[in-house]
C-alpha cells in the first residue's frame, strides 16, 4: 500500500474517495494527525499531513518517528513525501518539481533513530544501515514516470539540504550550503528519510521549489513570502495531477 506524506501546501488530498480516518497510537507518541485512508481511481492510499491538518506543527517539532511507525504499522510499503524547498541551484526556479537523490543533514536535536528506544528495539545489536543512496530509486522512477504522463516537467536528481527551521536561512548560510553541494534547502527531509529506511519503507521525495533561496533570484534582498503561497497553490494543483498517475503506476508495478 502506498503512503503519501503531505508537506506545506498539501495538508489534504481532495481527490480521495471513500475517505475514512484512523487514529493510530505508537510507542513513540502520537503522529501528526489521524491517518486518512481513501481511494484514488480505485486504488487505496494512506495520507498523512506532516505538519498536522491545520499546519500547526513546525518542522523541528514533527514527531517523525511516530509518523513513519504509524504508516508502517498499517501495512504501508512505499512512501512518497511531498516537500517544499527553496531553490539554491539556478534551475530550481519557483514552481519547479524535483526528485532529489541525495541529502545532507544539518538538523540537530531530533529523534533520528528507532534503535535508541529499548522498548521497541530491545537488546538487539545496533545496525549501521547503509544510506549511500537515501531515496528509494524505484519510487523515484515511478514519480518521474507519473510526471511524464501528466505532462509536467521535472528535475531528475539534486541534493536536499535538511536544515532545522522554522526560520528561513541567511544568505551566508545558503552560500555555505551551495559550497557543500546542496541544490535545494528544506526543513523536513531528515530524519524522515532514515527512519523510513530503518522500518523498511521504500521512500522518495517529490520536492516543489516554492521560492529562490536567500540571496538568489527574486529572493536577493528578502524572500517574497507573499508570493510563495501563490506559487505553492499553483504547484500543488499540478502535483495533484501527478499523484493520480503515480497511484496508478504504483499499483501496476
């Protein structure tokens, strides 16, 4: 079963039919909200709003462990994360859809593993999971195929810099991220990706560039936040079209 985690701009899936919500308890506390089960073109999916259905949970306070555990416990095998990012690379202009293939983690203080919870992990030896390629290539390919079917342009690959938030970055910080090789910046990519790996979920991200990162393009002096919401509204409408194709492709695999 496919799970979709919605980020900023996608706190619900209006295309879902036969909708039902389920409250799921986990050993790690409550997820961001009830899981929303429904069907898209006859195919069952599970949706979860990462920041809560009212977008009230800031990135650093999201209970990522509970979110991924809840999806896994309900039989989800593959997860597509919808993420909003700032474009560092010149190609990632506002409105661009991109499927990152790498991550650099700059977050701190977040619960980033299940292995430090003895209640669920027990006395098993610590496992150092391979994270060479942090995203599931199968899901990345399904996502890009869905874009092609929907007639949407996209960027294949990129380096997601996961920062702490909730504040936006300084020009100097973006310059540093660019020197490190990052092409986009967001606040929720980690520890979500590694937690998915720990519970065996095939996880990929569809990122939408909402704005130029600080000091770039139209954000040279300041990020025009009043324009970001309009960009996201238009982009998420396109993403919904992609998701319809993605769900069908996922079920044909």
